[in-house]
C-alpha cells in the first residue's frame, strides 16, 4: 500500500501544565507571531539552551 514516507525527525509529544496567567501570556505571544504555544516554548527553550553554552 502506497503512503506517506516516514518522517526522519519524529517530534515527541509531552503534556505540560501551565499556570493560567502564564498560559495566557504564552497564548498572546503565539497569537502575535501567528504560531502555537509549543513553537513559543521551543523558541524560549532554544534561546535558554544557547545562553547556557
């Protein structure tokens, strides 16, 4: 059966629980950048990781 080729980099799905005010802030940032909260969190984590090095 023909189908979509397998993805090289599978993303890991993880449940993260935010305080309501923090989630609201993240949602506002995501809305401004026209992306998802996950994208914002990944950007912030990457930035923090770079500063750590």
